[in-house]
């Protein structure tokens, strides 16, 4: 099952910001995108089963919407495999 594009995103209308346009998602929004609870999202992150790493902007922590979708569509591999897959893509695209 592939994640839906932003135009059909179930997060539209949550809160006072447009998460459909946001490229960086909070843990709560990322969990909602994946259809899991926020506590389960943090558990996946803590144990290395969530592939994408967050980006820190000052005190704000955000996950890339694009990377979360790519990770999910790749079968949700654990972080170590996800990083290796991403490094392989970068290596192959530079040839």
C-alpha cells in the first residue's frame, strides 16, 4: 500500500497550519501520515526501526515528508538498511 500524495493527504485542515504543504513534519504529523500513534512513532525512532532521521532546526525537530513516503513505499526497512539503500542511490546516481 503506497502513501497518498499531499493533495489527498488526510492531514489537511489539522491545526492552524497547512501540513499538506509542509515538507517538515512534527512527530505527531508524521505519525498521522503513517497511520500510527505518536508513541509508536517515537518507539520506532528510538529502536532504529524508523528509517528516516529527523532534521533539527533550533529546538524544532522535523521529519521529511518526502523521505517518510519513500521509506514507507520501500517497505519500511530498519534505519541501518534504509541508510544503506539511500547511500547506494546517491552512489549510483553520481555515475
